[in-house]
């Protein structure tokens, strides 16, 4: 891959759901295809980190995961087995500082883009150009200062209303990178003002087929959109 001069790859692999999980949206779980265990997942992470030294795997829980309590927001998953140092369990949603790159990254495993896309009503003035819809959906998170500024939640999302206001709040300074995994089309767009790069990496697996992921490179710059290059790649 060609990179801008002076850029450095972010050695970061984001797993927006916990383990290779069994989703509660699957109508049938074939007996011939058992769900991978936590031990198998940790072995995969260990092999991956051994092949890619310096890589960190950030693990966010998902309310659709049958292995975990169905709740959102959710604390970091407790791993029953010893975890490799390359694996960092995080709460959902989460904001983390990437010290090597000097950037803050925010992420949630809940499909916010799909949820708000079904509820949003937009009225355009006659002759006005159509906005970038996907970027606009992501921008709501920044403008409302919340990782999920929608109430009541969509059917199937077990929202913990007692913890939602505090746990879903964005930090005072918006993250430079906002990752919102969704079943909608993958994209990487700057938010208005250029302070935040909004990314939908897509799904790594789509049914029995391969999906997409986002590859980030960081370079010196004053704004996130100047400092970052994002490529949406197919597996």
C-alpha cells in the first residue's frame, strides 16, 4: 500500500464485538458449526500478535453476543482465561488515547448509523444540494455529545437507562477518530470542521463471505483529517 511521506501505520486492530461470537440474530445454530470458545479466540489473538509484533487488539463487547450479558452500555468483558498482553478488553462504548499516534479514538459496537437512519427525517430547501447522508448520520454523535443520542432505543437494543447518560457521553474534547461499525455501506468521512474522522469499517464477515475493514495511517498534521489516511479494504 502506498503511504504519504512521513506516515506511520497505526498498529491497531479493532474488534467491535466480543470474540468470534454467536450472534443472537441467528435463527438457527447448526450443530455442525459450534460457536468458537473463548480459549480458541485467545489462541487466535496470540497467533496474530506473534505474526504482527506490536499490534494491540481492542476488544469491545456487543449486546448481540450470546456469550455476554445483553446490555448497552456495557463494562469491559471479564476474561475467564489468561489473556495475551496484546489483548485489551474495553467497555462499550469506549474512548481511548492512542499514545503512539497522539490521537483519541472513540468506538461503539452498536449499529448507531442504521438505528438513526431509520428515524431521521430530512427536509431540504428547493435547489439545495443533497448532503452526504452517511457522514451526516455519524455527525449526530458529535453534535449531541453522545455515542447513542436516540431515545427510545430501537427494538432489540437492551439500553440500561440508569447508566446511559453518563456512560454514553463523549469526552469534553471530541475524539480525532470515531469508529461506528454498521451494516450500511463502509465509508471514511471528515466531520464538519475537520476535527474528527468518522469511519464505518463495515463487517469483517458477511454471512459465509468475507467483508471489509479500515486501515489507518497517521502522519503529522494539525487536524485529524490532515493527519490520517483511511482505506476501506476488502478481505
